[in-house]
C-alpha cells in the first residue's frame, strides 16, 4: 500500500515519508511505527513543566556538543569530504546557539501575557479577562 493512496491531507510524518520514498518500502514500516510511537508518547505526556523543558534543551545542547565530531564526519561523508570546520560553523553552532537562546528565554515565553486593549475598549475602566 502506498501512503499517497490515503484520503485527506497527509500528516507531517506521511509527507516526510512520501517525499523520501514515494513507494512503500521495507525500511519505511519501522520508521512509520517509530513516528506513531513518538506521537503517542508526546500526546500522552501533555503539558510539560518549564523545568523539564529546560532540562531537555540542555540535554539537546550537550548531545550536539559531545557528538559534534560524529555529526561533522557524517556530513563530510554525505557531502563528499566537507571540511569539519565548515560543518561545525554552518550546522552545529547555529543549532546550539538557537537551543541556548530558547533555554534562556523559555520562562519569559511561558509567562502569561496581559491582553492589550485598544480604544475604545481601552478607555478608562475597561478590562479584558
């Protein structure tokens, strides 16, 4: 069965599989099962506390930093002897910087915001809940 035979819009993982391999192959079944398992675990967990999110961001940073040699070697293999400093500068560092930025600002982003009222609703005595 091909993934594209399904009715309705394709979900994210189905679009990814369709773009990688338009025909259902032996290697795509375990990948589909992994996507389904990840999605169900994500949905079962529900809202996550800020401390858990920060810990996950820190672990992602640690993984990228501690495995940067392997990441650069894989990129060199994929791109045909891509220089390690280029891979580190273009691929690893931006990801680490983005994760650090998110880790630093996460609590600020999770704070509730007070709605801003414009006129005439913002007239003295007007409130938004």
